[in-house]
């Protein structure tokens, strides 16, 4: 009988774990953390060793909001130096030309970027289903199969076009019946439940200014019936708040309550413009918030009130957001941005690097409804990100965990998902990056050419 592998990740330079018994390392077997090793001790059993004495070991970082397709439209000239509504209005016509091959390449590229930055679980919000793109989530699922990262694909939707007072062009919106039927099909076909799930589906009407209240209500009912999560953009800008007041006669959180979304199944992207009463409403309901610092700075949307949100009982996670408002997919950089932006709001003494790490690990896990990932402790999934401090930027650093953020780590040396190495020596395993980049770049050029009629 073949012996079950027990890998001792031995004597890390530093490890982000609340359990002091992990300072001497951890033992991985069958995709899980099965033993914590105290400093100076040895595991009860192991048959393989990885020497982590020059590595900082983190739980795999968790990205709880993204738009993979936007990797095709980074730094697009027509959308530079604008705020959210005008930015979207300039990009929607371009995005309406998306094709399946483009979405597949964009999904692979974004997931590869994320893995290299220490991310082991990522949620994508895809809401564009123009003619010919009705199978978009299927395209993404297939594209992700070869990457080896945990994924949550949200079946987004837009049903309120410009003809009815919404923001997106009519060519990008769908009918309610089509949205709901496809949502149920995708959940039944792909959604994995329980511990260790590698692929999940959630429902994600895009935003108050791009979907009708009816699709919000029916999505909430469907999510409850099929026991999946709900996601949308909310309170990202003052313009959105004004839109809700003018169209629905309600502020954003009251609107959310009116359509049946104030519950623990829901997590929101951005969540910037809440007053104190609304923060308490969200906390009592258990709604989660995904903080997107780089995107919020790029579009000058504002700064989320993370500390007040957490104090009120709102789980807070972290996301890179789309690659047209970031314009990257780097989770370790995003943790650094979260640290600095939140310090700008609260002061240097009130936000630590441990707060930023928490948002990117346990916080993101909680808002995605996962209890099996996001921390290094006994019985959790073996999702890990290992970083080395062997670049000039780290020379002279004294606290390894702080140095990763303060000195600006860019790339993980090794990344493990479900007990399997997916990044080794800062390179993706079994993945031709150069070939993908060439294809992705050509398709990005083709997308712009379609808009220009060339």
C-alpha cells in the first residue's frame, strides 16, 4: 500500500497564525493541516520536509471581488481620469464586444496573476452577457480548470438599460426570465458544497443602477431556496446614493432591505458611503463588505469605514476589484494598499499590518461563507502562500510579517492550494505564461478594434 504523504513545512522564518504551536511549522496531509509544530519540536509523523527557514508563511490570501474580463481593458485611454459613472459609460460600449475566447483568456490571466501574488481563492463578478455571451460562466469555469486555484464565480446580471433609466446600454442587458433560468442551471451544474469546495456559484445582480428591483428580489429568493450567496456593488459613490434616492426614494441600505437582501448570505463590494445607522443595520443583519482600496483610490470613490463596520459586527474582506480600475490582480499589493488607506482614515496607531492581513484572510473567508480556509490552524484546508525576503527591497528589514507589506512584496515564492504546490520558485506550475500573454494581448487589441470598426 502506498504511504500517505505527510509534508512538514519546517521552521518558517515567520508564520501568520494565532496558534503559537505553529511556530515550528505545520504538517500537511491529504489537503489539510493535520498537525502544528511548536518551536524546537518535531511532528509526531512526517515523511517529507520543505525547509521554510527563509520563508514567511501566510494563509492563502482570498480575493472577494474582481471582474476578470477587465484585464482586457487596462489603462484604456477612453476611460482615464474619470469617476465611476462616466468611467462606466465610456467602457460599457467597449465591453459589449466581448467574445468567449476573450473572456477565457482574461479569466486565465487574472487567475494566474492572483496565484502568483499569494491568492488561493478568488471570487469573480461577471455581469456582462451580450448576444453570443450567454454561456459566459461556463466559459470561465472551463478556463479555470487548468489553473488550480479555488474559484467562486458569481452569475451577475444587468436588466435595467438606458432605455429604462439605467446606466448600461441595451445591448448588455438581459430579460429577468433568462437571468433566473441560467442562474439556477449554473448552480445545479457547478456549485460544490461543503468543506474543501474548489468551485462555487453565487448570484450577483450588478448594482442598483443596472438592475431592476424585481431581479434583486427574485435573486434573493432563488439564493435562499438553493442556499447560495448573494453579491452586488453598493454604496460605492455618492452618485449611486443619489440614484437610489431619485429612483426608489430610498438610501442604499434601505433599498437593500426593501428587496430582501439584508441577511448573512449577502456580501457587498465597496460599501463606502454608509452612515452610522446603516452600519448598525448591516451589522445586525450580518451582511459582509469587501473593501477595494486601490479601485476606490483610482476612481476617487472614497474610503470605507472598516473599523466602524467591524465594531458593528460587519465582516470585512478584501478584493482587488476589476483590472480596469486597479489595474492589476495582485493580492499582496492590495493588502498593503488596505493598510495604508485605512491608516489615512484612522491614523497610524489604529490600523496594524495584522488588521490588513485579517481582511485578506479570515475576513474574506467569512464574507464568502467559508469556514475551512483563511487561517493556519488544525483541520483547515492546506492553502498557503510563502514569500521570501531575498530582494533589495527587504534588506535591513527586522519584522518579517510587517516587512512583506511595508517593504512592498510583489510575488510569492510558493503557493499551495488544497495541499498541492501551484507556484514554485515564483513561477506557475505547468503553465505557459508567455503564450497566454501573447494571446491575451492580441485579443485585447481585437476588442478595441471592434469598437472602432476596424
